[in-house]
C-alpha cells in the first residue's frame, strides 16, 4: 500500500524539476491523452527517479547510484544524480535503443551494456550494487519511485476533475506507473464517490506482468523483440508492484506489435505527437477496440523513439 500522502509529498518535492504535462482531448474517440512524452527527458520515469533520489540520505548518495534501464528510467536517474552531484552507473541490455543510451550518457551517467535482454541487465545491476555497496534505484520496485510516478494521476485528477466515471488506460512493464496511478485514483475516500476503471496494457511480445496478473507466475512468458522496449523483460521477484497491480487493476489487455505500430502512426497523424512504442501500447488498446468503455484517459508515457524507427513506422501507414 502506497499512502496517498506520499504522492502529495512527492508532487511537492519534484515540482521544481519536472513539467506539468498537458492533456489533449480527442472528441471523436472520446479519449483524453496525458502527454508525458512532453516531460523532461521525454518520459514519466523522471518523476519517480527524482523523487526517490531526493529522499535519500547524503551518505546514500555518496555511495553512488546504480540502476538498470531500457533508457527512460536511466535518464531520470542520471538527471537526478546531476541534481545531487552523485555518480550514476546504469546497466542496460546490449539491445537497448542507441538514442536512449546516448541520452543517458549525455546526462553524465556511465552506461554498462550487458549481454541479453532487460532481465539480464537488471540482474547485473542488482549484483553490482550489492557487491559494492552502491545505492540501488529500482525502476519500479520501490515505494518512493511509485509515489513519484503516482503524481501523474494527481495531475490528471486536477486537470480533468469532472470525469469521476472513466476508464484509465496505462502501459505496464514492471508496474510502477500503474501502481502509483492506482494509489492516486483508488483510495478509499475517492472510491466511495467515483467509479474509475484502471486497465493495464502491455505488448504480447513481452507480457511478464500480464502473466503474473492472470496466472500468478511469469514462468513461461516469452520475451521477444518489441517496439514497446520500455515495457519488456521480467519483473523482479517479489516486487511490491505485484500485489499493488492485483489490488488496483481492473483488467489487463495485450496488444500486438502491429497494433502498437498503428498507434504510433495514428498519434503522429492525428495529434502531431511523437510517441514511443511503450506509450503506444495504451493508445493501441483503445484504437484496436480491445477497450471500448468511454470516456477513456490514456497515459502517453514517453516519446523517446529512435528517429529511424519512427520514420519506418510512419512509412507503413502513409
């Protein structure tokens, strides 16, 4: 359980370092889009990273910060490290998007590439932090990281308070964002006067949290290349997000890689917004008809897509 007060404290703590991102309304489709692709570093991840780092003691920062990331969380930790003048080491898959690696390095982080996928990078990062005494900054398995991500939910409630009966669609990887939003919109006091459905969306190419939600285990889940690279890879064993996702999430849908590509192109053509595959998973869940309830609030979680990948996807739908 993430106390609502933690979200309020996080909002105050990080306010000077992030943007309050806009919401646009698609009247024809009866959807609202929260544009975290316009966030500092191009992703919501900076919220949780900065909140966590600003809650650390001086001695924890002095030990150096270590994390694993497909790119967006790493950029958030790198920026947070600059704010507190802490060394940052990020473990990433050898298959990580080049632009995201370069962005982490540009913010002053040391990036160490690991053979394999995100799961192997996370294992390497955890082992390094444990062996050297560095401070581990989890992308999702941490209460203060989740509280920071939950400020997305607080902002939406402030920006469109007149939608008490709505469906919220959130992309899911490790579950930090949807856990934080759940804490924001499904507290006991709020739930007594509203009926907000919270639906998770993930690529079927790497559906680890979906497997946990539906079957109680991620054993057997496939891990194939995906446009939604930020949602890929297994969930840390005993992550606190697992019970939180089970508590808050009303439904969980999977989308295909084609659905994701179509959503990326749709966002550019209809909204003039450049969004990455991870963000497009939530939009795809609605555009593909897998989620039909309206009005729908869709969290566009980030916009850090490789330029040539974006161009190739748009070329398919020109």
